[in-house]
């Protein structure tokens, strides 16, 4: 039997999606995989119904339909504070996942080093490895998830070609401050490196935190590749619409990579989603109000149960500390993964083990999400309350 590639032995399958499969097996409440429970805006689904009748139904231009790119350029140009050329500075991808892979394959040669903040969205390490690069992990230290900028400089001194910045951060909900972004950006300029940002939660940032685009900072547009998607903002995770924004010479190369990764994103979905890209500011204010209410409701419920957790500045994820349960005799020797599997079967709620996000040996955290309607969150909190009973025995 021929041997498989060595690279597939260097990472596992997606633990997040594995938890969903186990959750479905037991009929538990899925607070593991982070997709919103509610429908997209009516304007978008109405547009999709119209597109189903009239088209387009064939390939769009492989790097994105013209009207979709123009709408993206207008929307994101406001966020970055400069004009974006839809014809040379955008490539539309099949979701944010392809956007990040495309970025990595565009800038990395075999053996290059790429810095990744830990905890990190599980794709980043695999993306670097599949691109032939070596990930260097920079700790975001719980519970505040601050980092040592000297470690970032050391990474650049050791030849790192890029750093990935997820802002707001999945899984910990950290929103990088302007001071932190300037420090990272100045080092990238000093060492002539790239900053690759993942900004899919840009509109889910809770006051007083503020989302700042790395590409908007002085001198950074030419050194930043912005990865983003429509999935979370418009509740269309299944549509797989993402994009890269960057300087023209980078995007020209990224389009070549994209052409042979997926050919192009679905033309009918681009057409329908263009409606959402033209929404006014009131849509994003209402979106944030909705998620602020959900965050407050869910975290207050965790507090009533007595579960220890962080307070996310952005995203719809929260990290819960399970150490007090792992210390119980019945869970002696359990990993966080085993505890999550036990939770699905016995508590009825699916979570993601924190170890899947950390390079460091962190075994006491699990990730839950609250992008659910209030009835589902209420039911989930009722199930989670059974955890408190464990410590009373």
C-alpha cells in the first residue's frame, strides 16, 4: 500500500466539526460549531428566490462577480478608510476558510515561518502546514488574553514572514486594541513582513471595545491581507462566501491560487448576497444589539449556575473553566475532549475542548457559543445547571 503524505500526520480532523457529529448522534444542543440559529435577513432570501428564477446560474468571473466585488469595495473601503479597487484588490473565495488558505499559499514558500496567536481558530495551524510553512505560536495569556510584544519581535527576528491576527479572536473573544495593532503593524513594517487578518466577526464587537482594521493603520495596507466572509454578519454560513482584500500585486497572485483551489464562489449566491452588502449602518447596529442581549443573557445564566467563564469583547463565543469538575474523582484522568464527549451524552450540550485551540497544554477550558434564540439558550442553561449538581455530591 503506498504511503500517504507526511503532512496529514501533523494535524487532526476538525475537533469542532467532530463535536457536531457526536452532538447529532445524541440529539444534544449544539453550542460547539459556531453557526447562527436564525435565518438570514428577509431582503437576502427574497433576492435569492428571485435569482432562482432569473439567474445567474453559470460561472461568474472566477475571482468574483463584478457587482459583488463593487459592493464589497464600497462597504469595506469605509471600514479601512481608503478606496478599494474592486478590479485589482479583491478576490472572492468559497468562504473565509478558503480565503485564509489562499492567503497562506500566496505568501508562503516551503520552510517559511508564520506566527499564530494561541489560542487560535483550528484552521490556522493546518493552513500553515498545508502551505509548507512552520507555525510559531505566540501565547495569548488567560484570563485577559494579553500577549508579550517582545515574542512577536523575536518571531520576526527569527525570520517569520507573516503573523495571523484573528480580530475579534475566535475562541477567546479578544478584541485587539489600537495600541496592540500598531505595535504588531510597526514590527511588520520594520521587518518587511505580512499581517494576515481574519475579521469575520468585525460587526460583533461589544462596547466599549472597538474593531479596528489592521489595513487602516498608517503604512499597513501594503503589508496586510484581510480575510473575511459574509457568514456570521448575515447568518449565511452555508453559502460559503468569503474574500481577500489586499494590495494589487498580492491579489493578482492570490487569484491564481484561487483559480486552482475552487474555481469560484457560487454565482447565484453572490448575486443574492450583494443586497446585504448594501445595507445601511442601522442593520449592523441592530445586529450588535441582538448579540449584546444574547451575550448578557447567556453569561448571566452561567453566573447563576456558578460556572466560571471569561467575558468576550467580541464574537459569540465564551470560554468556560471546567477544572473544578476535572478535579472530581469520577473524572480522574479525563482530558477536556473526554469531558466534552461526556457532556454531550450526559448533560445534553455540545462544547468544544479548549485544547483544540491552544498550542500550550491547556486542558481546563471548553468553548460554548450563544448564537441561538432565547428558547434554545434557556434550554441549554437548564441542561448546564446539572453540572453544578456534580460538585454538591
